[in-house]
């Protein structure tokens, strides 16, 4: 499996060598899309279904492709980070702030986020929150945890 940067480099090299044989940007974009797999291919199908202008200009298409890859990298990093976030010794306000920031980037289902959040709360704080009534939404869990910690 090649990396995204490898793929972009291969496209650049290919266009330097063979680009002159493809008379239009539309044909050049088509050649690039033939090599796409998985998420990149799904993204390209979305562009095609919307008939976006990027499909008619190689430079615009490549810029959009770079942005797509960049967004995927940010998402992947946030996903990995949320799995490792623990309250530990930090105040719950710092923990909830970090968790909310990750939630804003990920947009995952609430039940999963709530599970990740309360699984890594200090046990004493978690038990106190449950005793007050376990909320269903991450935002409510954050508020309750901060409130319980203050009391």
C-alpha cells in the first residue's frame, strides 16, 4: 500500500513524462482517477456525481486532492488521540476541554464518545457522576463531571 505522498509524487512524475500526450486537463484528471483506491476513489466519485469544476482542471483537482488527503490525516490523528486521552491527574476541566476539541474534529456517534469519556475518568469521579444519573450526551457528561469535581 503506497502512502498518500507517494501517490501524489507518482502523479506529478507521470504528468511530467506523459502529460503532453494527454491534450486536455479532463483527460489528465481521468488518468489520475484511474489509479485511485479506497477513500480517495470514493471522494472522486463524489466529485464526479456533483460534476465539480475540479474535474476539468488538473491543478485544481490536485489541490483538492491534497486538501482531501490532509483532512484525512487530521481525522486519523484525532481518532488515535481520542483513544489515548485519560484524565489521570489533570483537573476534569482540562480533560473535558481536550475531549470536546477532539469531538469537534471527529463528529463520532455520541454513545461511542460518552463511552470513551467516562471510561477514562478517575474511578471516584466516575462513580460520583453515575450516582447523580448518567447522562446520554458527551456535553452533559462534561458538565456533570465538572460539577461533581467542584462539590
